[in-house]
C-alpha cells in the first residue's frame, strides 16, 4: 500500500496532507525518516510513525449471531479436537470471538464480535442484558418451586438474583419453562433447576436483551443489523 494511502486510512489526514508530512520529514518507516512520496509499505510488517507516534489501521468491528447447535464447544480452539463454534462463523478477515459461552449441550443464540468493549458490556451483569432461555425440565414445577427460582436459589456458594420464570407448557412429566437471568455463572440455568430438585433435559438460549434468535436455523450465522448493533452500543 502507498504510504500516503496507509496514513490516510489510519486517520492521520488527507492523502495530500500526508504527502506534505512525508516531504517535511515527520514520517519514519521502521525508525528511518522517509521522504519518498509513493513508497510502498506493508501494513502488517512495517512500523510507520508520525512525529515518533506509531499509527495503525483501525480495525473494522463486526457483529454476528449464530444459532449454536448442541455438541459443539464454545471456544476458539479445542485441544481435544471437538467441533467448535468457530466452524460456523466467517473466518479469515476479522478475528472474531464468541461473547460468553453456551455449554456443549446447549443450543441457541451466541454472539460473536471483534469489539472487546461491546463483548464486555454483553457479558457483565451490571448492563441490563437479560439472557432468555427455554428449558425443558424433568417433572412438574409447583408454585413454591417457581417462586424459589424467581426469588433466587443457592447454586453452591452463590445465590442467583431475581429471575423471570414462566411455565410455557407441561406434557408427559416434562415442563417447558422460559427463564430470564442476568448473571452468567457456569451452567447457571442447569444448576438452578438442580437446586430445586429438577433437571434440565434440553436448553436453548433464545434472546440476549432485545436481540432475538428468531427463526435463524440451527448452525446458521448472520450479521447483526444496524439497529441491533446500535441497541447493544447504547446500553
Ligand atoms: N446456563 C446453563 O446451564 N448452560 C448454558 O449453556 C447457559 C446457561
């Protein structure tokens, strides 16, 4: 890439202004003053400074959602060679990573980005991104049990904060429950049901705040819309 184009892309100034900076000796490439207009540089390798301050390409931030299948690990790489969520998202241009995690046998909404600030907001309980799950659990749940889950249960050294818990339907000794939680402790939903003597048979995350999985097929990924990104950033 021509050095003036590189500098302009990094937001230093217009290309013409960058040429002036180069000609007047403000710019170094790999610690050597460069006055040659039109010099080709490799942004991945060469260190360009303006008045001794390094400049870098600002990375574009991208945001995706995946409908994670079961039997897939939420990690960038698995030392045990199991399938990972990275196999379902675009590879190459941007180094995206999963935001938080879903268990191996949990399916549903998983976000990916290369934007560390946004990832931090989504994970941290102090931001109001409730995580909505549909849990299919063993047995019937009476009102006392439901209220216990709503008010907070001890999942082993940690009492969960208030949750929204709503029974969707019950069939053949199984209950489908919608549950919205605000923390993200390890296996939290499963441990909450275990704490009240039940057991999660299937678990799917369907929303993070107002971002909904909708009808995205299992194993498919899509970019977040402008409105979805704006919503996350505005929190
Ligand atoms: N709670 C769980 O128990 N598992 C998940 O994957 C997510 C929340």
